[in-house]
C-alpha cells in the first residue's frame, strides 16, 4: 500500500519546482534508479555530472548539468558516486556550503576503510551537512518498489535539521526512516547491508558441530557396529532413524546451552559480589546469541517431531510390525497388555508433546512483532519461566525414554553408551545448578546484587548519596 | 542493528558539551545504568546527588555535583530517585523553572498511589515541564542494550516540545519512543511494566476451569467407571487418551465462546433498536478478550492435533491392533471393507484437518505485524468469515466423530453421556443463533442499526442535521 | 496499551480550551464516533450542523453550532459528511481560509469518482489546507478503541505543517499515523479500505484452477476408472486420498511458479542486453505476487503434511494392513526386508520433511516483522538460495516417490499417466533452466547487466559521466 502510493506521476509544475528540487551527483546505476524514484514521487531531479553532455540512460524529465551548476539549484544533494571518486567535491566546497549532502554509498567489505564513507565526505566538505542514508536500499528495490525487505532506511547525521529533512524525503518515497543518531553511527549503517546473519553464525556453527559429532557417533553404534558384529546391512537407518536420534539430542543440548550463560552469570555475580564488573567476553558473546541458539534448537525439535510422526508410515517399521505379529501367531503366543509399559510410553510421549508445545510458544514470542507487544516483565516471564519449564519437560521426556536403560551396560556397543545418555549430561547439569541457585539463601543474595547492592571490600555495605531505585526486574 | 549503533565511544569534546549535556538526579542503580548508556551515546552526563563527594560506582567520565549545581548545567534533568524522596525538588523549584524534568520511576504495585509519580512531580515543581519516560526500560536492558523486549519507551507530557526533546533522546539511545499524549496517560504508563498479561487472565482462567471440569468428567467415565465395573486398571489413559478428549472439547467450546459475544451484541442491538447505548460491562470485557480466547483455543487445537498424530506410535494402540489381528486369525474371520465406515472416518479426519488449517490461519493473522498489514475490511473478513468457517468445520468434525453415538444410551456410563456430546452444546447453539441472525430480514435490520439508524421512541426514524456517512463495515 | 492510554476523561479546563478545540462538520454516525473519541482524548469538540437545534445523539459535553460559527472556533475542521454534500463548503470559503480541513470520507466502490474526495474538497475550498486522514479507521474501531487492525491512519496533504498537525492528533487518539506524501496519494488512500486482498486474488485463482483440474484428473484415474473397470466403489478416496494427491502436486507447481518469473526475467535481460527496459506487464504482475504464490504453496504443503501423517489412523489403511497380514499368514508366506525399498521410502520421506522444513522457514521469514528485521542481502539469501533449496528438495521428494513408476506404462489408466508425473513437468523445467543460467559464462553476463552495464547497439560499452556505483546485490 505504502509503496503503491508513491508510484505516481510527477507533481504538477508549480508546487514541485520551488520546494521539491533535489540534485543527484552521479549518473550511474544507483543515481539513475534514485532519480527515477524521486521523479515518480513528485520531485524535480537535476543530475550533476562530469560530462553532462555524454550522460545517457537517465530517466525522462530530468536536467543534467555540471556538478557546480546542479548543486546550486538545490538544497539537498545526493552523492551517488563511489568513495574513490569523492575528491571532486573539494572543488565544490563553496557551492556546497550549508547544503545537505546525502551519502548513499556502500562498501564491498565490512570495515573496508578506517573511517566511514560519510565521515570521509564530511571531512572533505566541512561546510556541508552530511547525512548518511539510503545505503540499505538497493537500486533494484528502488525500481521495483514493492519489496518487503529493504523498506528500512537508516539515517544518521550530526545536523538534526538536515537529518529530519532527509527523513521526510525517505517517507515521501514510501520507505521507513530510522533515526540512528550522529555520524558516529555511519560506520555501522554502512556495514549493515553487507552483513549476512552475523548473530546466527556462532549458533549455527555450534549446531553443525554437534550434529556432525552425534551423527558419527550414532553411525558407529547403530550402523557400523551392526554391520561388523551381525554382518547385517542397516544402512537405510541413515535416512530417518539416525537423524531422528541426532535432532532431539542436539536440540536438547542447544536448549540447555541457552540457559547455561544465565547460570554462569549468576555464579560469577555471586562470587564477585557485584553486578558492576563486566562479564568475560566469551560469556557476553554467548548471552547475545541465546535467542538464535533457542531458535535453532526449536527448528531441530520441529524436525524431531515430524520425523517421529512419520514412523508408522515407514516401510521398515511396517515390515517389522508385520513380522512381529506373524511370529507371535506362529509361536501361538499372546503378550498381555503391560500396564507399566503403557504408562511409561504414554508418559514420555505426552512429556515430549508438552515440551514441544512450550518450545513453539517460546519461538512465537521471539518474533519481533510479538516481543515488541509485551512488556519487560512479561518477556522475562515467558523466556525465563516458560523456558525452564520447556527444558524440564524435554529433559523429562528424554529421561523417561531412557527409563532403566541408562544403567544397563548390556546395551553398550563397543563400550559406547547410547547417544541420548550423553545428550542428557549438559541439560541435567544445568537443571541441577539452577535448582541450587533458586534455593532461598542464594536467590536472595543474587536479587540483592542485581538491585545494585555491592559486597564492600571492607565488609560494610556501600552507601550511596541517593536511595537506589527499586528493582526493575 | 539499532542497538549496536549506539554502543559507541563518547562524542568528541566540542559538539557534545554544548548541545548534549544531561543531568541525572540520583546515583542509584537506575541512575548509573542510564548515565552509562547516555555516555555511550555521546551525551555529557552530570549527576546531581545529596552528597556529591560520597557517590560511588558511577561510570567514568561523569561529573557529580549538588542537585542545584547539576540542574543549572542542563536543560534536561532525569529524576532517578524513588517517589518517596521526591520532596527535595521543591527546594530546587527556582533552578528547575522552565526545564524538562523526566520522571523515570516505577512503582511496586499497580495503582499504588492516587496520582501517578509524574503528576505528583509536576505538582511539586509547577514551573518545570514534566515528561514521563523510560520507565518501561529496565536498568538491565539499558546495560546490555540488545534485548528484544523493552525497546519501547512510552513518553507522555503536557508540554509538546519537552516531549519531543525527550523522544529525540530516546531515539539516540537506540530505543523506540511512543507518544502517549498528555500526563493523564502517565498512570497507565506507570502501570504498564507491572502488568503480567492482563488481557490473558480471563481467557486462561476460563480455559483452566473448563479443562479441570472436563478432565474430571472423563476420568470418571473412562477410568473410574472401568475400574469400578470391569475391575480393570486403565489409569495409563490419563497420559494421552483423556487429554486428547479434553483438548478438542475445550478448544471447541472456547472457539464458540469467541463468537458468542458478537451474537449477544447483535441480539441486544436488535432489541434496543440502537447502537448508541453501551453494552453491559461483562459483555464489553468478554468482547475485549476474544482474541486471547481464540489463541488459547488454537493452542489446544494444536495439542489435540499432535496427540492424535501420535496415536499409532503408542504401545497401547499397537498392542490392541496386534491383539485384534491375532484374534481375527484365530477365529478365522474376515471383516470386509465397510464403505460407509471408510467414508465416515475419512470425512471426520478431513474436516478436522481443514478446521485446524483455518484455525492456524486465524492465529497467523492475529500476529501484530500481520494484522497491521491488512485493512479493516480484510481483518473483518478473516476474523469473521473465516472464523465462522473454522467453527463450522470443527463442529462438523465433532458431529461426524459422534455420528450415531449421540443417541445410543447404551454408551452412557452411570447415566453420563460421552464428554464430546456435552462439548457440542455451546458450539451448536452459537451456530444456530448465527444462522437465525443472518436471515435476510434480521440481517438488514442489524446493518441499518450499525450504520447509525435508531428506532425512534415515537415510531418515526430519527432525523439528523446531516446525512450519515455510509457504513464503514 | 496504547489504546487504553487514551481512554481517559477530558483534560481539565484551561489547557484544553485554548489549544485543543476541534470542529467536526456532520453529526452522522462517523462524526459522532469521532467526536466521542476526541472528547475522551482531551479535546474540546464543536459540531457544525445544518440544523444545530435538531442534531441528536451527540456525545455529552459538545457544542453544536452552525457550520460557519463552528468553523470559526477551531483551526482544524473534520469534514464527516458524504462527498455528495460537499458543496456547502463553498459558501464557507472565507471562514475556512488558511484552516486545516480533514477529509475522512470513504467511497462505496474503488475509483468511484474521477478525482479523490480530498482533491475534490481542495478544489472547492482552494484557500484551505486539505488533509486526507482517518478513512482507514471505522466508526466501530473508534468507539471500541481496542481493535488490532485499523490502528493505521494514512495521512496525506500538500501542506506539510497541516499534515503534521493532523498526525499529532492521530497519535493523541492512540492510533498510528503514516505519512503518505502529497494529496496525489489520496486516491490510493481512499481505495485502501475498500480493498479485499488485491494481491492475493491472482495467486488464489491460479491455485483454485490447478486444484480443480488436478482433482478432476485424480477423480478420473482413481475413482471413476476403478468403478468402470473393476466395478468397485472407492468413492471414499475423495475425502483424503485424492486431496492428498492434489495438495502436494499443486503446492509443487505453485512453488515452481514462484521461481519462473525470475528465470524469465534473466532470459529477457540476457536477450535484450540491458536492465533498463521494462518487463512485459504480465511478467511484472507475476513478479509482484510471488510472495503470495509462495504462501499459498506453503499452505498446501502444510495440508499435505498433515494428510500424510494421519494415514496410519485411517480405518481404510488399518483394514488394508490387517488384510495383508492375514493373507500372508494364510498363505504361510514371509516377505524378507527389502533393503532398497527401505532406503527408497525412508529417503523420500526424509526429503519431504526437509523440504517442508525449509518451506516453513521461508514462510516465517516472509512475516512482515521478520522481513523488516533482516537486511536486503539476508532477505535475498533466504528467499533465493533457501527457496531454490526447497524447490530442489521437494522435487527430489516427488521424483523419489515416483522412482521407476514414471516409465511403466502399465500404470497408465485410460492412457493417462499418474498425476504426479504431470505435476513434475514445471518444477523440473524451472530447475533445468536455472541450472543453465548459473553456468559461469551466463551468470557473469547477467551480473554485469544487473550492475547497470548495457550492450551498446554499436558494439561499444556505454560510457557514463560518472563511475557506476558498485553492485548492491
């Protein structure tokens, strides 16, 4: 809707010419796309070019002048040339004095130059008001106009009025401006479009590592062991049976990894007796990717759920069940219903379903629009209380699945315990540590520390000039 | 991204000192966190304290002065002390004259005081422009800077310029300001962070009540009856079989409860002949929690779906099927394919799946970001038309499941009909009432009333000075 | 929260009367609802009416005056009358000079009049500053105040200050203003609330057409053929078996249709040697509804997944399995485990699950709030790379399902090949074309063209005055 609104024919003469003339330096691809979009939104566009006569492919209805002539006709100049060629603006410093220079450039690599392009431009023309904007919007998005991503335009500048003028233009083009503060932010703004899921890299690496490890482990215990000892080819297990062991184990470990840093942080704060010392870097980084870790864990839980539900459809499973029935009939045996067995299997399935349900709930609340609609207390309630409930349910699901098999060494193959036994180590540790931390005496101390209390080196509690604000958690 | 942008080193000297000095009253936890964040975003920070010499733990690079000295150096003063200690500002009323006072405080309980903290502060210093802000952001969120929740900062003030100045600061800190109007809103703004899903309380209570009720009912008819009459222990049904009766029944009732208030409202409007009288309070409250009721219903439908899909994996089910086959073989019987049975079971499964599909669709469209992207007509189409389609499909699913069992008293246990029979009462009533309401004659009348028409007490239609705007529904 | 904040009692005397008086022309339904909402948000409301004495049903606390008297008391006048009655404002042109006129009207049909209502109003009173706003909010939403949809208020005007004044009012009422630029946009703003999923119409039509076609095809080959040749009634297949063929086939075709326009566009660009010529209209329209096509495909994939998972619950399936076992026993046969078969079925199930997983991932990233949180590069990565991965996995799933049946004419019924064979034609074609396009030589050429390079008609590459900005893709 918003996009369509700006797909309009140019505004009629008078209104546009006085108020709405913009100048674009550079007749390259981006300059052309930007100019076309500006025209369609009712602006008059004047291009500044080195060789005004030879510029081609420009949208109809624009003027092409020399740089200085073009700049003199507008208060706002978009610089759509590569950083390497910025130097030409130094010659124009007189005509650019007091004008708004919009730097739309991007780099090819993150942190390519010591200072951002916008800061560099500001150094070249100290008299101009440099605004960084539009670099997050591609030429293609400007042309097609209806893409979902790329609506966001990050704007930053040291001059507040210039920034607001550019933000108004952004809005008129049907895009959404985001005030990013001063030009200090321009480096981050320039790096932004070059990023490819930076927060997801660590969680995905951890996940991939665990997946490979546990897959190989299961391959050895399930396929290779059987091939070596029983000389039976069960390699078809690679398609479903083994993944359906790998997914739940990795998922549970990842979910536990989401809650370890919180436990570590509490232990560190307890030990130091203050919350005002920074955590070690690795813990900080870990804490920042908890959401991503949790979502990767959820996706594995989702796969585990479906892989489990297809079990009765599989040819192998049907064949095994048929064989079992036929064998029973041939032997003329009848196995009565085992009540304990019925309880146990139903309970572990029910625990798994409930765990998955809360897993999904956690995932939904981490959607940006949902987490924006809840307050801090509610967010913490969901992510912490429901999160631990999920961990407890899923760990219970795994424990109930293992039942009495944990201790039966007869099930070990080549002295290797079943994979899920290994997978339970971290989750159980986390839960035990958390249980210790929420004992009243420790819990009270942590709460005090998080409210700003400090263990005084001299043994006296620290005294502040003012009364501390009550705890906000 | 936005958050990162503000994790920067302080701005270089000149620029910052003149424009960007803020004062913070209070050196407690929140004052310190706020000051640190301000410093990182390029502000100069001056603390005002009762005992400037004894203030400790403050971030590096700040000044600590007496309250009046600090206030005189900045146009914006953040009051980060507890409400109980606000009285000290009365002594500063001269120096605070015309300045912006930002109240960041929270209370411990909802509606703790007769007036909001911000209004109280405004009464103490009538010459200052009091702005309520930042109370939704916790000290922890300010420090860590990258949390998903808590980006929203609600801002309200009677002075529009002061409000916009504070909103600019909020943006510079990488947070999202929301204009909430005048200080009248401050009470709601102060209550907001103390809320824990207030809109969800009623729906969750209704859901919990129904769940317990129907669970006990099923426990009696399924487990206790069997134990009493057949002396068989089928307690394992508690894990999956009974929940898988409770979930669909409660889900269907809740879905019907979503559509009852609309039906009631139409009946009341029809009876009164006007839409300009307020509905009774209970109906208003019911209407406001329809979305939450629907989402609880969806989560139960989700659980029902998974509980149903795991059926063939259960030990008990496999055992029963095996026994059945073995019995058939022993008896040398063959049951031919029953076409009616095949149709019936397939139809009720298909109805259930389609119902669940539209259920999920309704859930997705109630995500904030999705419902913001559709217009009023589209939203109504989805929530009303698709909602009723879902109710029809799910009720049909239950009816088809029951088939001819509704009337067979032989299935009653201790004179108790099967639980799903009871569960169908409300949905069927709603559908019948709705069917009556959409008969042309009633529908026309309701439409007229909703367009503003009124049944005149004297029998004549009311006449307005102006032509009523056409119906917007 | 935001909505509640404005459900307040009117502001106390002094403050409100001077600053916050608004005038509403029209005492119809919308005028009344708007006035009530304004009152609740602290405004003084004065109604302008033809017959001030006879106006009824107005909220308490408002004044009703003649049009000109009312207009003279406020700077902002809301025109809540139907377009047909706008002419009365011409008589008021003197008193309306320089004032803000807010057009809140809607039409009954899209593009009902040659010019928008707001433009018509602006022509009638050239001296007033006309702002289009509030038409997206229904009278009902204003009254109830807490609806999810309808928070968005699109605002447009040729006068920037008037626009911002109205946007401030919108915010004060607890709604979200969206700047839509000049009055040129008013036509789109007026059409907006009349739309019913315009972008979804084409995808849903395509989907419905394909569904009917393939359903009939399957009906012929599965039910009618069996009835005609074997005289067996298998009509119960209509409920689940046939839909579970239709859904995956249509889903796969639709997914392929999402990626065809990109392939076509690349071929056209390669052939023309430039990206600066417009694509044919049909291709443009196709490209714009790719997201919707993909989501329809996802919903069918979702249905296919559930329809598949319920297979073992179906009476018909259980009966067939039982019969098979009983037959085997009677014949005293034993079928050994077929390793190839185990591999094949497990592999096609696993491919299907993985394909569905990425399908869901694509769906989640197309949620507005998620796609807003990723940058252009990340969005493209997900939608293009993961999209093709999904297509490959799902096509592989179908191919593996078919296995060696594609070539066995014995399975043809009435010379008709199985439906899935037909369904695979388009997906395979797309994949082959894409494979050709990503060969290094073609890929390099397309990349160059998309960076703005042009095949010069004289054989020389075009030269621009400025260096083209580097590729943003």
